[in-house]
């Protein structure tokens, strides 16, 4: 039975599959989907619940793979697009989760930020913690925050916006968003952290690289960048 190169949900929405092997499946997550347990009922945009329901309904994309289980290994923000890794078994959830926890998973993002950074490359190591004044918001907290590290590289500048490659070495909530805002260059569309522009959030997960813990093979997963860059007036970079 031929496999589709996308997940088709009961709503008819199709989500591109970027990579797949015996243990994992990576998708190109669209904007607006939340990553919360399937039991969380506070939104109709619960991606885990939508995928779990589709598998249970034996929709063709899942049936063609004889797929019984799929669970996200890590999270990206609801308004961030791009690579999201799912595991095909509970064992794989744990094993691949350990790659993220132990910082053996290389993550690459593209961010569109306000202003022109003074440096072409820099590393931000500001510690991060919850903002006690706003639920769900993070802040720089040098005393009680957790260690966080992100490497930034300016790829292009057009007008008063910069296209920046971000490589987070840790995985704190909203890490790239807070670190860029703290650098004086909030991400376009990120009203929570200081962007004045009412646009879509200019943040996309474009790369994952790791050594497969089962096969020991080096794996690189890439997401398309052309449409994202064009939307904000940039040329797609050669990465």
C-alpha cells in the first residue's frame, strides 16, 4: 500500500511529512496548532488529539503505515511553524526525548527580527524563568532563572528587519523569543515580547540534526524556507 507524504486530518487539513523512519516521523507543523496532551480539551487546535483521533479512525495516511501510535517528542510554540518530531512508540518517545534533554539534538531556526543587530554573530546566555506578573510569559532572571544559551547569526537585513539564524543549545520555553527581545530585536509579530507589528510570528524551525540512537546513523531533517522568507521580504538563504 503506497504511503502518503502528508498527514490528512479529519478536517481535511494536510500536514507535510518531512522525514520518516522506523522510530520517528517529522512533520512541518502549521501555525496555530498547540502541543498539549490529547486529554487537554481547552482548544480545538490540539495537534496531538487531532493526530490520535485520526489514527484511531484508521485514516488512510495512518492505515497505510500500519500506525497505531504517534506522540510528539518536543514542543514548539503554537504560532511557530516548522519541524516537529513525533515518535512511533513509547520507547522512542523516551529515547528521543533524552536526545533533547542531553543537548545532543542540534536545532536550527529562522527568525525575523526588528532592527539591525550591531553584531553579525553573538551568543546569548541570559538565564530564563517564569514572569510572575503574567502567566505563560518568560523573562530574563539572572538570579533564579535556568541556564539558557542561543547562538545567533545575521543572514540578511532588509529595511528595518533582519533575518537571523538561531541555534538554541538549551530548550527553555520561548527561549529564542526572549533572548532576541533582550538583545533589543524582538521577533516580528511577537507582541508578548515587544513587537509592535500585528503580523504572524516570524519564527520557523528549519533544522534538526542528530545521531539516531538505534541505528547510529547521522540524520539531518530540513524544512522548506522559501515561502517563509518571501513572506517577510527576504531571499531564501543557502544554509
